[in-house]
């Protein structure tokens, strides 16, 4: 299942609408890495609002996307982690250390804007 990546100004946005296979997640990572450079994006937002679970591979892949984007000059924000998903991640010892998070897309766009203006990493 391909995840569409939309361009909004200098920000790339992907909204994951259903659980992805490991291959789909790797493909998403590769697509972001390529597009950040080609489109000269300054920010990446990954919306996981529709997901009711984030397993260890998905969490590691989100981290890899964020770190890859950072190396390519873009800031990443993961938005929409549901309360039950956050609770399960904590219980399983999964984290997104070093990756900014936000409640929703609007807050995520504001966070990317702030990180870009300040030149910071947006770590929360």
C-alpha cells in the first residue's frame, strides 16, 4: 500500500491511513529521503492519526525517516499519536527520542515552521 506524500510549501506531508507492511514502511523511508533533496523540503510531517498500533519496526522506521530527513536538511514532526498507542508504546519501551511530536497536523505545521525559523531540532 503506497502512502501518498503531499507537498505543502517547503513541507512534505504523509498521512498513514492503515497499517503498513515492513516493505511499505521501507519504501516510504526511501521516498522521503529522495523527495526531501529533490524538492528541497525543509520539513517532513508524518500523520499517524488513523493508526491504532505502532509496532517496533514502524517506530524504528519513523525514527529512521526523521534522522534521514535531518541529514538531508529537513525537520520531522510525527503527529496524531493516539492515547492508546502512546500508552502501548510506553509499556513496550518504544520511543521516538529526538523526534518532535504534535497532537495534530495544524500543530505539526506550526512546529515545523518554528524549527525552521529557529534552526533548532525541535526535540521535545
